[in-house]
C-alpha cells in the first residue's frame, strides 16, 4: 500500500474512543477513514458498502463481540486486514482472535505513536501484536502443544529457516517473496514444509515459536 491511500473503518462502541482513533489517523495523510460504527449492523453495513483496506475493531462490544464482526468481515472479503484494538490482554481472547483470522492485536494503552506505527506495519503485511502479548501467546501455545519445546531448526533447510525468520517478523507471503526474489507460490510451499516438519498448526504459532527462540538466543 506504499504511496497510496489506505481506506479505514473504525468499529468501537465508545464514540469518544472512535473519535480519538479517527483524529489520530487524520494526522497521517496516508489514511482515509471512510466510516465509523458502534454495533454489528452498522459495522457489517459499512464494510460491505466501502470495502475498506483496513478495519480497526474493538473486541468487547455491547450486544455483540469483535469476534462475530471479524468473522463476518473475513467471510465477506478475507483480504480486508483487521486489527483488533482492545483493552483485553487475556491470551485466550488473543488466541480466539487469531483463529478467527485477525491480522493484528493491539492494546488500547499503547502510546498513540506506537499504535500508528503498528497500524502501518499491519498494512504492509505484517501480523502486529502488542509487545507484551508475545510472551503470553507463547506460553499459551506451549500449554496447548506438548511438542512446543521439542522442535529443532536442524530439521529445516537453510531457505526454510530464512522463511521462518521472516514469518516471525509477521511478513506476508507476498512480502517474503519480494525479499527473497522468488514467487509467492514458492514461498507458500516453503511455509507448508515448515509447518509440517515442525508440527505447527498455523503460521502464527510458527512465528511465535521462532520469536521465542530468537529471544532466548539474545539472552545467552
């Protein structure tokens, strides 16, 4: 989305917070807020009308949930990027959102500049998470997967390790393909092999595991 306008819809049941997010986005000329919504019906109607590039979505809303809206958005058009903007740092909420197809999960207590920077990274194809959520997500996945600690990078080819490193940074297949100067299809095959060889259920789980390995390495 470089050098183009990113069309955004802001969905939150608190009007004051919506206005604050819209004002934040208005500071950057690369964003255009097409609509705002405070409930399920308004949200779905706005998304279907404007077909935005990005939706900023609250998790806990009166009369509905962000997960329900997220599911509806992804059913309408899975290419629409959705970033959850919420107060909940509960790992179960994060896991549920990831499995519903969310592209980012940010906490509302982040500094506005960090929120804006993360939103831009999300538009570039990265999966963005609030920094303090990565450890919580890693711990949750460990509990769910007894194989979490048993995986070894030695099972991968050098190219697969590079792809996994890019996954840990949240890059999409398209971005990885550009960086490695290979086709999207080749990246997809490498990702498939990484998931199969290391028994991961999703690219997010693989990314979290690799991030944890890199964190441990930096401490030694």
